[in-house]
């Protein structure tokens, strides 16, 4: 699960914490072998894509973002990650990453 999420988000797998089989979590399919992989992997990829789209919209709408006003079709994961990884650059226009 962590590898799938990391791949979809373009980040290091060590930055992802996956939880499965914890009682407070919603019910899920049996977590044995590839049965759960086939059931859960598409949902993980979809959740990652939704997160990317939401981050893109926040970056487009934020007047302090270097991506402010950009067309959604022009926003790439790489551009979003530069804004997320380098948030300090949003405070000073001279330090903003080039896109």
C-alpha cells in the first residue's frame, strides 16, 4: 500500500505510513496475499490523484502561490511538489522556484 501511494504521489515510500487491519478503521477485504492488493490498490491510486487535484486547485487559487492563476491543465505533479517542498519560497518572490 505504501509503495502504491508513493508511486502515485511521486514521493519516497518512507514518507508514507500505511495502516490496514486496525480496529478503528473501516472494514476492508481480507488482507491476505494479492486479494487485498487487487481491492485496495485502485482506491489508493484514486485517493492520491484526488489529493493532487486538490493541491493543484489550492495552488491555483492562492494569490501567494507561484502557480496562482495557472490553467489546471498546465499544473504537473512536479510543479505542485516544488510548491509543497519549498513553502518558504512562497514568502519571498525572489526565492520562488522557477517553473
